[in-house]
C-alpha cells in the first residue's frame, strides 16, 4: 500500500515539475522576444518610427504580438502533463511488479 502512495506521489511531483518547467520555458521565450523587439526601438520612445521598421523587426513584432498560444499555455500544457504523469505512474508500477517477481 505504501509503495502505491509513493508511486502516485512521485508521479504527481514529476508532473507538477514538468508543468512548471514547460510554462517557465514559455515565459522565458516571451521575454526573449520582447527584449529582442526593444532593440529595434532606436529612439526608445516605445513606438516604431518608419526608419526603425525592418523586415526582421516586423517578424519579431509578429512573434511578440501573436501571444494567444502563450496565454493559453497554462491550460494547454495540462493534458500533456497528465499523460506524462500517467506514463510515469505506469512505469513505476511495472518496475515494482518486476521487483516482486
């Protein structure tokens, strides 16, 4: 019985850690693109004048402004993390059965 609780506990810890890491990566990526975009604002007024607009600036601006996937990431990563947690639990269960044999 104790081994079962440990498997569940380890699977939950692993899943929660994976969830945090995935969302941390997404936040770091967002900050990276925002910092990259700020470098194109040469006069640092918060707006992009005509002479500051380049093809690379437009691509970076689109990456920053296309924030729907990043905003939904806390919700969309949940099913994936649950699946990985269940796989972890099943793996621990198989390992336990092999040890008992």
